[in-house]
C-alpha cells in the first residue's frame, strides 16, 4: 500500500512537471510569435513610412538636399558626374551598364514594372526609341509583360486618355513621350497625385525631369552649319532669297528653341539682312501639315530661287520635300534642306541626295538613358534634371560613321 502511495505521488509530481514544461514551451512559442509579429509589423510600418516620405517630385533636384542652390533645377548628367556623383550614384552606374549594351548585372528590373507612352509608334524616330527601350528593359531583367506600352498617335486628347489607362495599371514609373507641353502638364498632375514618378521625353514637363535632346545646343549646331553653307554654297546672305523655318509651337518654349535658336545664330551673324528672308511656319510636327504649310509659302514666293529649308523634325521635312516635288521646284543645286532628329527616313533621304544634313539625336540610343533612369527611380534614388542625348551634324560625307 505504501508503495502504491509513493508511486501515485511520483506520478502526480511528474504530471505537474510536464504541465509546467508544456506551459513554458507554449509561452515561449507565443512570446517568439509575438516578437516576430511585432518585428514584422514594425518592418512593414517602417517601409510604409519610407515610401510615404517620398512624395511629390522627390527625384527633381529642387527637392534634393545636397544640391547647390545655383544648380537646383539645372542638374545635367554631366553635372551629376562632376559634382554630385554620390547623390546620383544609382543612375550613373546604370548608365555605365547601359552603354555596354549587354545584360545588366544582377538583373535589377526583375519583378519590377514601368509604363511608356510613345508619341507616335508609326513614326520611324519614335519606333527607334521604343525599340531601344524594349531592348534595354530586357537586358535589365524586366519581363516583357511588365513593360506597359501605349501609343499616343500624335493626338493630344488621346495622350490624356492613355495616361488614365496607364494609371489603372498602377505602374511604378511612367515615361511620357508626348508632343504638347500643356497635355504633359495635365498628365504629370495625375501621376504626381498618385505618387508615381514621371519624366518626359523631348517635350518637357515643368519642374520634372527631362530626357532627350538639348534643343538649344542642337539649334546652335544647326544654325552654324547653315551659316557656313550660306557662305560656301550661296556666296553670302545677299544671294539667299528665302529661308523657311518649321517649328512646333504646341511643344512649348523648350521645343521652339530648336527653331528660334537657329534664327538667333543667323540674325547674330547677318542682322537685319536675314530677318525679311525668314518665314516661320507651324508644321504640327507631322508630314501632311508640314507639306501644306510649305506649299503655301512656295505659292506666296514664286520668284524665290535660292532657298534654305529648315525643319525641326523628320516628319516635317518629309512633308517639305513632298511640297517641293509637287510644286516642281525640287532643285538640288539651289535649295538647301536640313532638319533635326535624323531617323531612318532622314538617313535614307541623305543617302538619296534629298536631304543635305541633319542635327542627329540618335533615337536608337534613347533606351540607354531611359531604362537607367527608370531603374534608379525604382530604387528610390534621384535622376538628373536633364538627361541629354549626344548629338552631331550628319551629312553624306560622314553618314557612314554612324549608319550603314
């Protein structure tokens, strides 16, 4: 009987010990889970706080600490390299990767997305831009279906509705290639409100980042080339009868500089002698409107023989050449043709002797700037205010250096 009691007591004690052990284990598990839950919640909250902190146009230099007051709103890629390489380290690294035209290290685009609205997918220039974006997106590791692309079709109203379509997709970055400054402003307001980074190609958005041509620089380049030709081809400004200068007012002051800058170079050199010879026309940036506008000028100046035709883009030049051919005055001895851009159509026109020269932007290289900018923004890092492409004057003499 005594042995039975002792055995009973031992069993009770063992049961109590096991209960306590289980209770401690449960408490430990609950405590660990609570700690893990708390840590996860804190991490999530911290991430949300960080994301929330990057509101507005945080990636534009006016909103970045460490940029000199005199440089705010003016930081170019060259300036970023020289003065602010730490601030723009991500962008500059991706630009180096892009220039190799090979797979980007560590596939930074994997699992990410961005959206791109093309100006007019059917234009050779825009087609080259889109093709290079797609190429570099693939090299960076973006999945094809994570690069959302839509065609603005040179339609201002469609630009707005396309932006709304893209907003529904909630991209992490939006790249706008439009042809109207006012619609760009309206589109930027939508994406700023949604806290989605946006930057523009060629036609700017005020107080936002810009990728594309240095309109002032290429205008000076083209203007000086024209001035040289006035002397060498025509023997001086007195022998020039007419200068037709195409432009795109709806693109805003920055795009207008492509034409105004050329005119300034010529007026600085020739003064009042050249002013009465210049006729500025709105080509709308498209060939049919360009042809109509040039045809009207030719009809109003039937006695003009020695002429210079300058167009701000390739499509307008296509229209201008068509206007001269239709009027039967396509005289290559007495008429000089020059435009900005130089897409595949202009390359062919130079080869065929229909176009004398172009200030080339090399649209087939635009992706080398756009995709690095997108990648930097996806990391939460800023990009230069102005990401200018390289440009050069292309003629029949040096065409083979750039194009086969």
